[in-house]
């Protein structure tokens, strides 16, 4: 068995990578692109929509440039060999996005209830049409911790429709909150 493994590694040292094969397949397409460009492709200028050899190459290259620090050292070496390097701005943007707190289902429900409350107070009924978006003030926390109030358009009609479809998963307390606002099916 070791003989076969050594023979394979002589042909391609990356025949059995520790990362997903989908990554390796996309890398192979990127390497082919690099070869066709005589080793001088414009990775930074590549449109995200670029397709090559059945791979979404533009999207993949962008993801590698943004997620470079999270890759294994061998992956970084493979990318460097074909000129794909980390983009500090993309890396920072990805880190900032990942640092944002995730909104729980319970929090999302409370935002929906707040929007429904505003709608019912203004319209005097809970008959929200599916396309309706309710203007809602939210507090946003900036990268430096500063807070600001923003007006967002909460998709109340879609939220209410989805909540109705998933009403079997709602708690008795959530159903009671909906009923308090006049939602018939609650």
C-alpha cells in the first residue's frame, strides 16, 4: 500500500488533500486559468461572475483572497504559487461580517412583534398584506461600539406569513403575543 501511495505522491503531492475536494477542484481550475494567462492573471480585477471549466472561479478567487488567513499553510502556498494572495481589505471586511452577532429566532420574533404592534396601532387591524414592509427604528452598533438609530423596512407581511406557516413551532407565549395584536390564527 505504501508503494502505491508514494507513486501517487510522485505524480501529484496533493492527490489526497486534507481540505475538501471541492476546494482542490476549484484550485485546479484557477491553476489552469493561471497557465492560460502565462502566469500573469489579474486576480484582483477578476469579475466575481467569472466561470471557467464549470467552476465559479471569480467567486472562488474572491473567497480565497478574503479567507486567506483561515486556510491551511499548504493551501496558502498553493495559492501563492499562482499569484493569489490575501487582500487586507477583503480579509478585514470578512472578519467584521463574522464578528456581527447572530440574531436568534427569539430576537427576530420580538422584532416582528414590535413591527406588528406599530402596524396595528396605526391601522387598527392585523390584516397585513404579504408585500407590506413596516418602517421600524433599530439601534445599530458600529465597529467602535458607538450606537446609532436607523430606520429599516421590516418585511412584516412576509414575516407574518412565515410565522403562520411555522405556527406549530411557536411557544404558547409567542402565540399569546400574536393573539394580543389581533392575529386570528394565533
